[in-house]
């Protein structure tokens, strides 16, 4: 999970730092990562009957829907919608640390408890996103 979260941050930073003519490619790479990332977590929640899964699944679906809408808008008008894409990336950068700290850490605790009967070691940083 930690490796996947690092990759999420790297992909998101690539969107934030991309020049306008590379924005769609960066967003496409981020979208592919986010889909695989969320699919994996969604599978873990469903296959282990994670009690608070509904809220977590809903957040994943909303992020993917937002990314899809911005990707479509960027394809239709790359210059006119570049700012919207950057706003989405900034919003995701603001959202992700809280999502990890609250929802993903609860999932990790659940998975470790079910697998090993214990709790994971959680190290906290000031910020997940660079």
C-alpha cells in the first residue's frame, strides 16, 4: 500500500509539473494509476468485508469520475481546460493526505488484523505530497 501511495504522489506531481502540451499524457498516466490503485483497494475491502467500505468506495468513485470528466474536457479543448486540470490536481494533492491518514490507515489496520491478528506500524509525516 505504501508503494502504491508513493506512486500516486509521483503521478500527481507529474500532472502538477507538466507543461500544457504534456498535461493530457500526464493526466492519462495518473488516471491509469488511480484506476489500478483504487481497484486494488476496492478488492481488498470487498473480499474482507471491510465494515466502513461504503464511504471509502464512494470516495474512490468520485475521484475517478472527476478525473474522467477533466480528461474528457482536456481532450476537447486542451488550452481552454488546462487550468481546470491543474485545479483538479491541486485538489487531489490537498485531499490525498487526509484520505490516506483516515480511510487507508483504517483499511491497513483491518487487513493486518485479519491476516496477522495485530496492528500495523503507522508512521506519520507532515505531508504525503511533495
